């Protein structure tokens, strides 16, 4: 079992809609932000094992390098859910908003 969470800086759409669009690979509602890049880097420094559950993946970024600054999607395992308080704190510190797929609500 896993839980999905999405984070971004700014969007033109409703958070649930943006989250659903990201699941389909559509980033049209999002703007690039250095805050998203910083968040991504901080996540991987603190929890290197997130590299396997983080999107866009390094392979995705070969085709769309600007996506690293648009969003972060995490599919956390039950074990990784212990990271969630720290992840949410980092997101807040970087001024990011997002959506919890499992909770069905903005975060």
C-alpha cells in the first residue's frame, strides 16, 4: 500500500485538478520555481531512498528538465509515511502547496 502526495509552488488550477493532471503527465497549470528545485534537493539529501518514489524521475528530467522546478510527486510506502511530517515542514518552509491523493484534500 502507498500514498501519493504532490507539491508545487504556483498553479492556475484547483489543487485536486492539478494533482490529477500531474498523474497524467500534464504540467500545463504549473510554473517553474527555484523553491520546488530546493525542496526536491532537500528531500533527496535528507531521505536518499525517496529517489525511487519521486517524480519527475531522473529519466523524466532527461526529456523535460524544467519539470524539476515545477512539481514533486511522491508515492510513499507505509514505512516512508514516517517521513511525512518532515516533508510537510519542508514544503511549508519553501512556500509550496499541494494535494494528498490518499486524503483527497489540499496540503
